[in-house]
C-alpha cells in the first residue's frame, strides 16, 4: 500500500513495512509528467499508467481486482448472447446514463450489450408520463378517453430497433408496450419508480403488458407491486468516474463557489433536487429556519433539470417560501451541469434530502460517496443507503431534521465519521460494478429458473 506524504514536489511516498508495523519513507518523489506532478514508482508513472488501463481495470483500485475477476468469470457464462437495453428517446434519467457507462464496461469483458431508444411523439410521451406520475402519487386520476389513447399507443407501439436479441431489457413505462413485438427470447421489464401501492385501475390496465415479460426488476422490495412473473431487486448505482462523482481540483471548486456566490465562511447546508412534486422543499426550508437560531449557517437548494410547467410551479412556490431571506440561495440549473452539482456537494457541510413520496433516489448516494453527512427522511430506498447514526441520519419529521442539523453542526467529528461510513457503504454496495454483476446474474437466472429461490 502506497501513501503520499507531504505536498507538491516535496511529496514523498510512504510504504507500510509489515515486520516493523509502521510507515517508512521510500526515495521516489513526485515527478513532472505531462504538465503535472505524478507519483512515480520504479521509473513508472502510476497515475498515467492508471489512465492507460482499460475502462474496467480502472475500477480495480476502488473495488479490488477480485471483483473485476468475478465479472470476467460471469461474462464467460454469457458469451455469445446479444443483449439490449431499451429506453425512450427522450430519456435523460440517471438510469440511462449509468446504462450507457455499463455498455462500455461490458465490452471490456467481451459481452455484446447495447443501449437503444424508441421514438414517441411529444403527445404520446406526455400521456404515458401522466400515468407514471399517477403511479408515483403525484396526480390523482386519468379519464377513460386518455386510457383508450394510451392503449392505442401500446397496441401500435412504434419501434425502429433490432429486437432479434437473446435478452431484451425494457426500462420504465414509456416502452412497456414494446412487448407486443415479442417473438421469442427473454424479455425483462425494469421499473425504477414506486409501484408499492399502484392505483388498481391503472395497474389492471398495465398488468396485461407487464405479465408478458419473463421477469421484472425493481429498485427496492418496498417499491414493487404484486406480479405473476418473477420479481428481482436490483438497486441503482453510481459511477465514481462520472462528472457527478469524480474528484475535483481546488481551482474548479473555488471557481464554481465564486460563480454561485457561496459564503465559504459559514457552514453550507445543501439539498440537491429535481424541483418536482416528489420533493418536500418547503419542509427543507422550515427545518433550516428552525435550526438557524442555534447555529449560523446558509441553505442552498440547487437542481439541474429541464423546466416544464410542473417544475416551474414548484420552483415558484419554493422561491415564495424563501422570500428575501439572505441565508437561502436557490439555483435552477439547465441540464448538463453535473460538475457544478458535484462541486457544490463537495463544498457542503451537510446534505439534506427530503421526499414526499417513496422512491429510490441516488442523490443521497452521490452525497455519501463524497463522504458528506446526510440527513434524509426515511422513505423509499433511502434506508438502504443510510443506516441511522452509522452512515447518516434518518428522520420522519421537519422538527427531527432541524434537530439533527443542529446536532451535526455542533459535533463535526461525529458528522465526519458518518460521512466516512457512508462512503464505505456506497463503495461496497452501490457502485456501477455491483449493478453489472447483478444484471449478469439476472440474465443467467433466466436460463436456470429451477435454481431461483423465491421469497414471496
């Protein structure tokens, strides 16, 4: 194990000497390499060598090489199979981004895995998205006329993709009707939202399509409905090398903080949000104001999202609630600002996350990966990411969130320990490598159904 000791060109390496059981210095220094200082060992630049690795090998320092070897072993069982993930054309959700990354990583172990898109017009997309919002509890009802239109979309579902694959994974509701084009092979439906208690009328209409698949995948046992087909639990993951998660230089951090007018002299409390009806931003502001009388701090509410009518209404209500409060900063960023979100999370003292409806939001996971203490309400998949008082704080009320804001700001060592434990939990359980393994085990299980143990 190599440990850099010191700063800049004077940095020396320390190596753990097992017989002496202590760190001892070794002679090599950081050297100038490609316009930067890199760590060298035996005349080899460690950092540049890592960059020259295959994309999958670059994860070995994070997850251990044995995990990479396990993926290669599983891939041997799936050689020759062609696999496709199908999303809608307008999909910008995190699942699509992480699946695109997995496409590259699967190629490194010889698997033919591709992402493809189905094109729907804006009117068709809006209708099906309305159903999705009903399932997630955002709106109340849909008319019979709308149901007829949606059934027409599913019955005559357009597609311009190659479905002659051994395994087809269809994601979310927009592409559910693609099952009408099934001829053979294995079909899997993955839904990333909340269907724990779906509206009976809606689910009865969707059931005929869903039950045409060989299996279904949900993010959490708390978010899946009763189905007649096998249900698999595969939580989402994050990519530690993505713009939203990668390490940033001090210059980038400082430039972004200055552009956002963040006061670096006071503790920064941050909520990263999508500005939709699923998040309780009013409750976040109330919790901050309750805690502010005990500790001088500032609240940042920030999100990177495309604005439509619902999001504009949510943003307007939040700004009205914040008023002219100088301690509350609200930023609605256009899509493609992952580095900015990354920097703001890294600069934060505490991260808040408050939801109205259960879902599995990896925003908490991204904050934990940055070793930040997170205070969140215990809904949806959040308890899978946070163990209370060990890797974060779980609350049930606005007053409880305010209490823990005060406690963690007054106990920085405890807050730091929560962040460190949270990062380790994410490293072991919620990185993209784990999701790749889960997918491969699922694909193998479909050919060996007799070996599947049911817990229903």
